[in-house]
């Protein structure tokens, strides 16, 4: 994206481009495994409540701040209040932590897409394919490298028109295919128990961890608390209605996450009989379960290939927006050319990405605070940094620049801000209190003081 502002052609273009950043591996890969692990229906319920409160308020605030200042994150906070420039920097660190491991998973997806295209569907459906790939070979490093380079090529050659155009075709195709596969999954024998597990909240599965996981997932999935939506907002024209755009993005993002869960969680039930270990298996879930679903479908090899190509493209649009953000920060702050900034970011991706790629094999014995590398980076960004950035953003909007400055931006051109009251309550009270409670309890439990 260039530095000219007002780049999006209008509301639909903006919603789709923002959804292009928001919809990615977070929805298709991360959401289903968290939902499976943290109790199914109860996770879903908590997630939905947080989306229409936290998610709505923070995304609205970020987009409005971007549009009001016309600047990306560091500049935007600085312009509003010099003392809060650090918030912009803090938010910028998050994409730097996420991008390397995001590219590792992007690499896995690329491997699967290529495997399906080259007729390896049966092979991928064997239970050991995934573990042989990630635990017994150094191949993930090659795929990581490939994915990083592909992302960098797009970022380097500019994505002015690209992001918007690609998203317009890709997003609807992905939605249709995800719905199609999830409906198919429902007809697998034994899948109905899984559907019930997924949509019926069972309060005995509730814990603080459910809320923490759902909150981290929300930030990650909606690309909030990391400055990205501030940047996107700065490209937005003044006559676009922010509130209804946010609604559109939320609907897209949550809808795709919901259907991805419906595509994967009941399938795990069907193939494992609801075994807790299978449900809690984490990052590998999509890569182990879906190939089996495809294997059981007529024409599954073709559908599987199409699916992984779409996931690959969705991951690519998200990694582009992550890399673009970091490259423009390096460019602005260090003064490097675009090309050199890109090289720096590629180096960063490999440096931090290789440990994540090898974390479940050659380097499996190295643990940070008990986590493997990939899980560690995921935890630090989603469960620690993003909540902290979100908390300070709420306090900043609620008590420093005051909600009115955001509200004025939204109500510009006499647009009515329908959920204004909700916005103020969430930003000033609900979100800060919840985030503090959750952070404190997760730190206490991390230190072994309480057991949640
Ligand atoms: N929201 C993206 C996803 O769900 C991940 C992402 C985060 C993309 C931040 C860009 C910026 O996969």
C-alpha cells in the first residue's frame, strides 16, 4: 500500500480489504483448535459475547483514530498525545512476533496445497503424515522460507490495487467453500455429537482460561491491538460509515470462524469418538482432521486441493498485511529504503521463524517457560502483549482523549452512531476491568499461586 491516503474505493472495498487482513489462519486454523480444546460451546459463547462488546469497541476506536489522524499507528498516537507514542510502538512489536510463526503455519499450508495438487491426498489422510512432516524432517524450514519470500515479493512490488482486488474474489470463494465443507461434515456418521459439543455451552467447561483464550483469539482474529486497523483507518475516506463497516468486518470474520469450527470440530468427533486427547491436540488439528474428511468425500482430492489453495491465499493476504506494517515501520523509523527494509524483515522472519519451525522436532528439547517456540510466541503476543495494548488503548480513549473524540469522528457528516452508549461503557469500564482481572489471574496461575 502506498503512502497516499484515502486509497480504498469505498465501504465495500474497505470491508473486504479489512476482512482480507482479518480473515486468515486465525479463523481457519486457530479458532477451531481453541474451540475444540476449551470446551466447545462455552468457548463459542464467550467468544461471541466478546466480539460484540470488546471487538466492536476496540476496532471502532482504532479505525476512527487512524482516520482522524490520517497516520499509521506510531504517528497516530503521538499526534493525539505525545506521552502515548509508546502505545504505537508497543502495538508494532506484536506483528513482529506474530509474522515469523504465522509464516511457519503458512508454510505448512503451502505444503498441504502442493501435496493435494500433486495427487497426494491419500497420503495426507494417513494419521502420521503431519507428524512425519513437522516432527521428523527439517522440511518445514524450506516451506517457511518459500512462504516468507512469496509474501515479501508482493510487499516489495506494492499492493495498492492488489489487496483490494484479490480480497474481492477470494473472500466470497472461501466463504462458500467453507460452508460447503462444513455442511458435508455434518453428514459424517457420529458428527452430530460433535455439533452438540460445539454449539451447546457446558458451564462445567468454563474457566478463566476459556476467557483468556477467547480474548487472545479475538484480538488475533480481528487484527486489533497491533496497530493494523489504525493504519487501515488512515486510508479510509471521510464519507464511509465506520460503525457499519465494523459490523461488516465482524460478521465476515466471526462467520468464517464459526463455519471453520463447524467444519473441523464435528469431524474430530466423527473420527475419534469424542476423545478429549484428540480434541485438545492444538495446532495440528486442521492438518490432521481435514485430510481425513476429504478422503471420505467423493471428489475429495479435488475439493481438498481447492480448499488448501484458498487457505493458502487467505494466509497470504494476512501475512502481507503483517509484513507491510512492519516494513513501513522500519522504513519510517530507521530510514531504510523499501527494499532494504524488506530484507531486514525477511531476516527477522527467518531468525524467529526457524526455531518455531523446528520446535516440535530438532529443537523440541528447548522450552521457554514450558512452551515450545511456536506456542511461546503465540502466547506472548496473544495472551500478554495484545491484552496490555488493548487495556492501555481503552484507558487512552476512555480517559485521555475521551470517547467523544472518537464519537465525533464516527458521527461526522451527520452519521448516527447507534451503539454509542455500548461503546462508551465498554471502553471506559467493561473492557479495562475484564482485561485486568484476566491478566492478573493468568499471571498468578503462571507463577503457580492459583490454579485456574
Ligand atoms: N487476523 C489474521 C488471522 O486471523 C491474522 C493477522 C493478524 C493478520 C494481524 C494481520 C494482522 O489470521
